[in-house]
């Protein structure tokens, strides 16, 4: 789908297309639908991220909490969103040994215990070893640092998901 087509969609269709960019958080796409038209994908991404940045901590935490644990119950049960399933698989998280699964579950539990929300990382830009190392590094951070970092990682995911959804048209001058 081109951005031009997306801009022309009804509000409901725009939300339906853009909603998966942010995990289980249609409020972001709903707010962005009111800011159309977007000149390019970068402008759309910037608007989406600005909506999150201006939403306040309560909504930001709800967005972070909408993300599944890496190799968590949803992943093991096969109930992740299609986007999360692809992203976790691309990081090598779809075929782990029992020991690796246990390491992820232990890391998830420690992270949730300390911060009260799931560890979020752009899985498509990482592999399982880097993600496990990331848990160790991030556990030394403050809660405020981790909220900021989680949002940065969500924004990376959003950019990649937008690129999967929207094709930019190149016009000759």
C-alpha cells in the first residue's frame, strides 16, 4: 500500500492498517488519523512517535505493557501477534533449547520484578545472544531510563513495521 492510498483511507481503515505498528495500542493510530495527510513515511513515523511522547507516562506504560515477554507464555503458546511472531523468529527466538527458554524466562521475571513492565527490544535488530546480554545490562538501569529505552525500542519497531506496510512512491521530477 502506498502512503497516498493510506492518506485517502477512511478513518477506520487508516486505523486498521496502522494499528499493528504499535502493539495492541489503536489509540496511537486513531490520533494519527486526524493529522493526515502525511507527505512521506518519515513524517508519519515522526507523528506517531510524537503522539506517544506527548501521551504522558500512564499511556506510555500501557503501551510498554502491551508488549509480550520475549519467549514468554504468549510466544510459547503461539498467541503472539503475527508481527511479534515474525520479529521474535528473526532474532532466533523461535527455535531455542530448553536451557535458553529457561534463561529467557528467568531474565523476563527479574526484569518485570524490578521495573514492573516487560523488557522491550527491537528483536529484528538483535539476535538471541545480544538480547540475553541486554537483559543483564538493562537490569542495572533506573526505571526512568528503562521507560525511555523501551519507548526508543518501540519506535524502532514501529519504523520497521511501517516499512513492511507502506511502500513509498518515487516520483520523477
